[in-house]
């Protein structure tokens, strides 16, 4: 932990982060959003709204900054990292889904309820909100406070485990499904650590999530009819993931390791991050008339490349 990091201050910041998110989400649930647009869509949109509100509030209270400062600035490096994230997420999902098709362990069959373009648009939009909401929540202000104060190992691993634990209430959840989901939480945390923005983990997250429904498989226990086709397995639950979907399969465990290697090797463009680059203790900022904010802000427009 850095010498100037105050454990009580960190505990208060993270504690308030959790409290305000839970309070906001509770109020959204009370509003009846789930009954209006459906429980799954209501959960995705509600998480997004609560996460945005919580980050905006805590950023304003403790940092005097805007939501984009957690890693959502839009620039050439952001587009580069987003593209690599989408490529990795889609490729990883395709690896899990096409492998059984190639070896004859699964086959695609037309489903009775055919997909419709309006269903496709609605599900895609909700998946965007769902991935963005979870990344803002789990890799946003609270995560970055811990990262700058305690380091990557003691932040990425426990927050990844928490990410997996938050899925325990999903339908048809299994032990392997929770382990893999926690693995995804660590993967997304590692992606943020490499890029120092939210575009790379968001791209990975959304790329994975949007690919699975095209094959008619469940996504974290939720089945969505998008294309009118369904992947039917000839193999056991260990390979198919059962009703929870491919995220509870051993194939996903293997692909997760491959995605970690992918992130390690891919030419990510690491960005300036104002929350991580500034001193933990504001009194430790640049002294004697030097404009610390100007120095950091001047570098933000020219992210370094790896």
C-alpha cells in the first residue's frame, strides 16, 4: 500500500460506493422497471443506471471529476482498445461454440419461435447496457480506488471473486459456472490494468455476451431467442454447461486461459488515467506553483502505446 494511502479513507470510499449503489438499485427495483420491460432487461438497465449514478456521485464528492475520468474518454487509443476487446470477446465465444460443432459434439437446430429483427435490436441494446453497467460498477471508481491504493493483485483477484459471487442468484447456476464467471471478472480487471481504460474490458465483455445468443445458448442462465436457432449438445454437462450455458463448461475454462494470453500479447495502447496517475493524497501533489492538473491533463490527449 502506498505510504500516503489512508486505510480508513479507502474503507469509507469503497463502503459508500457499495452503499449508494445498493440504495439506488433498490429504488430502481421499487420503481417497477422490471415489470415494465422484463426482469432480465430491468436488471441490466437498473444496474447500469445505479452504477452510473454511484460513480458520478463519488467522483464528484472525493475527486471533483466527471464520469469519463474513470476510463471512458473517447480518443484513437480508446477506439483501438475497444476493437481489440471486441475481437477477443467474439473470438473467445466462437471458440467455445464452434469447437463442439466441428467435432460433432453439438448441432444447430431451428427453434419453433423464430427470431425477429426487433428482438435482435432490443437484446443487443440491453446487452450493451448490461456489459457497460457491470464494467462501470466492478471496474469503476471503487475498483480504481483499491487499485491505486493496494495494487493490482489485491484488487483484481478479490473483485473478480465478488463479480462471480454476484451471479449466484442467476438461474441454473453451477459451481463451475461461478468459477468461470469469477475468472471473467479477473480477466476484465486485468484488461483494465493493461489499458487503464474501460473500453478494453467493455469490448471483451460485450463481445462475449453478444455472441452466445446468436447460437441460441443461455447467457449466464438466461436464454434469449435472437436468430431462431438453438445449439443442441450431444455431450455432457461438463462440456455444454447445462442450463446455465457455455459459461459453466470446461471449454470456457480453457478459453479463459487463452484470453489471458491474448491480453498479455495484444498491442494494447495504455492510456493516462487521472484517478490512478494523481497522488493518493492530494497534499502530495506537485508543489511550488507547478500546475499538477495541467500536467496530467496535457498528457491525457496523447496516450502511450505498447
